């Protein structure tokens, strides 16, 4: 997850029985629409404006609780974001998570 002074982050934490990604995404998209920003949810659980990603999301499921964490690119430094998310060198980062897919991004501002 990329963080800088130009992006916001949100987390929904709920008991497993009350957890609903659909409801959580609807809340974020409704908030953006209230600001007259037409956003939609992609098949990969990214929030898009047009064909550009403005929010990436991650999830964690547990027996009793689950959470949904997301970012909103508001006025992020997109050049820095690109540099940091495309590291140079021959070091390989290993992860247990789902592999990321490169996306064209945009700021909400």
C-alpha cells in the first residue's frame, strides 16, 4: 500500500456476520458521488474514475472479524508512486498476498 501526504486511507472492521464488501464499497462510492465524482467498482475490487484507478483495496478474513482496507489517491505524487511501486535492482520481493496488477492511476483532485 502506498502512503504519502496526498492520499487518504480507510478501514472497515466488522464482526464476520456483519461484514459486507458490497455495502462497504457502496458507502465509499456514494461518498465520492456526493462530491460529484462518478466512480465505479472494477472486477478487481478497485475504485475507478473512467479507466483510471483511484483506490486499491485489500481484505483480511478471520473467523470472528474481517476487515477491508483501502486507499484514495487525492493529490498523491504520482511520479513518486510509480517509482516506489516499480523498484529497480535484482531484489525480489516475496509476498503471501495476491499479486498486484499494474493499473493506470489518477488523483481525485
